[in-house]
C-alpha cells in the first residue's frame, strides 16, 4: 500500500467518510457517503460499453504498482483501489473469463477457509459487478456489514432448516429485509454440493446465463463456513434512473444487500432514511 499512493490516499480518506446507522424494522442498516465509489455506482455495464473498454482486472491493464499475491494458484489477491471497507481486496481470476459463480463457488469457500479473518463476497454480473466480463470476488474487513456483523445475535438464531445432508445444511434466512439462503458446512466441497441445490432453484432471467444473486461468505469457526445467498430481482432500483429529487444513486452489490448502503452523492446520503433503505433492498432483493 505504501507504494501505491493513489490507493493510499483513498484509504486515508475512508477514515473520514460519513456514515450513519438506521433502524429498519428489527434490522440495522448502515449508510456510507463515499464519493470514490462513483466509479462503480455510476458504471455503465451494458455489453457494448464493456466490449469497448479495456478490462481493468486483466493483469496487463492494471497499474504497475498495484501489486498482488497469488491465491489458490488461479487468482490474484489485490488491494481494491476504491475501498468501502477499511481493508478491501479484489480477487480476479488470472484469466479473462466472464463473471460466473458456477465453477467458482468452491474456490470462494476455499478462500473463506484459508483467510478466515475476512468477509468474502460475490456480485453477479447484473448485481453490482462493475467488471461483469472478468470473474472476480472481493473481500474485506469483518464486523462492518450489518448482516455479517449482527449475524450471531440477530440472524443466526432465527434461521430455519431447509435441507440437511452432504456434510452441511441449507437454511432459510429469516428476520432480514429480503429473502436469502444460508449454507453452513465445514468444507468447501460440502458447500459446493449444497450450493448447487440452491442455485438450481433460482430462475435465470431471459437472455442471461446465471440466476441473479449476491453472496456473502465468512468463517464462523473452523468447523462452520457460512455463506448467505441473496437472490436478486433487479440490477438497480427505479430511483437510480429517476430524475430530479426522486433520483437516488444507489447501485446495490453484496455489501448494500447485506445492509451497508453506499451513496457516492452527499444529497443521497442525507436523504437516506429507514423507509428508503428498506424500499431499495426489497426492490432489488426477493421477498
Ligand atoms: Zn479482464
């Protein structure tokens, strides 16, 4: 980080970003006013725009001083230059393959097992990923995103069992603002089989190649790797496209859906209240 001055500046600025916490029904939702995230929130991710730009996750296009470490032999573990979390990493596959969870979920859970002090997350191609053409995960500090932060006290005690077997359990997420599936197993292999059963239940939108979803994953203990699959109904809420006062620029990814809404514009941070936060998460998620 010391050699990448641009990123360093943004991490220093992160100390000063404004945040607030809202009580929404029986949940807590955080709001973060973070102007550097405009690059992602405002990103055009239509196929034409994506084809025309050079991919910023490909090694040859990355800044020379964005150093990384290899992970699982096929990913790069990089500092995210536009942080939301105090520690925030981007983990692209070394090859330029489209964003797709199938075939990579087991890798995600291997990362969780290996780096058990981090929260990992996945944004589907139309669910917050600003590089839908290049497979990547992200990871960052634990204890910040409300769904993970409040997990043991609030959500874990409320979940109900859907399916046991294959070395783990699938639960229904209860008491949260939108629907979700929780997979708990001790190994990445057991996770993979259970994830397949969740994946096959979700609809694939016409013209798309995978069900819309975000995933948040972390290690509750050595024996309990947790992943929460949040199915998505929409890429962006209607207020994202509205004009004038009705416009609220929030483009939800896994962290927003996990209860940390990112507003790159100050006016949206100021007007964000419990009602609007709930409406955005429920419109983009599934009830
Ligand atoms: Zn690429």
